[in-house]
């Protein structure tokens, strides 16, 4: 349990949100959280107002580290000091959205990709699952609450230089991710069930016209195929088992 | 003595703001965070909100005056205002922003203009109250020379 600060990069175009998140994170280490905050590492917050600036910052720091690492351990440590442990980004931003930033960060291709947590004021299941499939560690609804900071902390350890700790934190982060993914999937599945019952007949037409619904069709198509296969099989069994009383009973 | 009177005045003002539905529990959360590390937390965020809100409302009326209104642009400004008001817990402004966005999606200029008037009234009403609140806080702080 170190007092080593967790370095967070906050990306949000709204000055109010940026400040609230920043102060919320700072307050979290200041003993505001009671007993738990006693051993928790403080957050070191850097805030920028656009995805572009965030990428510049991350790119520069990564560049520094690449240059410095081989030369001297001291320089490497200095570069590490500047690094970012976790990115907390807003989803809705002009020019580069949080989703674009997420993809850009994941495309940096470093051995330890920086964890990204996306926050948004809209609770759209599709948006959430899109971010999680693109590699976001978590998805938090705005406005941020104290418990959200705890969630953020869980995801932050994955790229720490100490490899022993990193393993643990990584697992912890993955469970959070899975839980979030499951939570995101449930409303989507409900939606899907509703849709499949309504739209099964219109499948081909809708498939051509609507992109939004189209990725449910793979599943529906598989289901129809499966139902058809079962039907065929039962017909076959029925024919074969004309003499046998056991099977004909079963099929009837 | 004066400080106690001012404090009760401040409490009455803030309670009234909650009772009128101007603020929600997000603001309460900000208030709770204030005493821990950052003493000027609320006033700082409130000031930012007032400046940002004013800027967005000016921008919105400018956008809606144009002959060809770019509703996507208007929508993104309303989204910003909604985000800011949600972050400070300005419930009423936030809810009006939600209505506003519906008119943007309907591409209804009249609807947008009407909601802009409503948002403006609500925002300036809230801003006046926030300013009164900050003034009272300053006066209270002035009563305690070393705080």
C-alpha cells in the first residue's frame, strides 16, 4: 500500500465538469472517504479540454520514455514520473469524441496500454457497450459520485511499473469490466428480445434498411436456423421411427 | 453575532433553493466535499458554472438568430449546458435543457426559441441566487479574520 499518487488525465470540454471531477478526485484522498481513504493513494490530476490535447500529452510522454529508458535509470524514473496511470474522458466532445480518444489511445500499441474510463451523461446501452468493446476499462455516468471514484481507482493500477502489483490490479479491473459489460448487456438483451418478437417477420426488409438493428440479426438468423434444424430432425426421426413406439411417442 | 445572523440567512437561502427545485442532491454532494480539502470548492464551481452558462446562452441566441439554424450545433451547445448544470446540481436548468434538446431533434425553431427564453429566465434567476449565496459566504468569512 504505497502513498504513490495515481496519475489521472481528465479530458472534458466543459470547464465546470473538468473542475468538479478534479476536485472530486482530490477530495477523495484528503480523508473525505473515511477509513478507506486512509490507505488509498492520492490522485494526481492533469486536466485538458480536448482529446487532441490529451493525445499530444500522451504522445509526448510516451516519446520521452522511449528515448530515455535505455540511457539511464534516473532518466527513466523521471519519465515515469510524468506518465499517466489512467485516462478519464468525457464521451461527448467536439472534434474528437471520447470514443475516438479511446480508440486512439488503444492504438498507441504500447505493451501496457493505458486504462481508459469513459464518462457520459447519457445512459445509452449501445454507447456503453461500444466503448467497452473498444477496450474501455469502465463506463461511468455523469455527474460523478464518490463511489465512482472508487471504481476509477480499481481500474487505475494496471499500468503501474511494479509488475507484481500490476497483475492483481489488472484482474481487479477486468472483473469491473465484466460486471459493467454484463450490466450493459442486460437492457440490450431485453431490447433484443422485444425486437426479435416484433421483427422476426420483417427481418429481411429491416436488415437492408436499418444499420442499428442489423447486428441483432446474426443472432436471430442463427435462432431461425436452429429452429429449422430441429424441425427437420424431428420430421426425420418421425419418419424413421414409424415402427418404434418409443420414438413415435416422443415425437408426438 | 453578525456571523450567526448571516449564516442563518445563507442557510435559509440555500434551503429555499432546494425547496424550489432549483438544486438537487448533486449540489449537496459538492457542499459535503467542501470542508475536507478545498475550502472554496463550491464557490469556485458555481462561479465557473455562471460564466460558462452565460457564454452558452449568448451563443445559443446567436445561433438561433441565424436565417439557417444549424440544429446540430444548437444541440451540442444545449448538451454542454445540460452537462454543466448536472455537475453543479442545477436541476431546473438541467430539466429545461432536456426539453430543449427535444426541440432541437424536432428541428423546431419556435420550440427552441421558447425554451431558450425559459432557460434564460431560469438560469439568470439561479445565477442571482448563487451570487447572493457567494456574497453571504464572503461576508461570513470576513467575520472570521483568520479562516
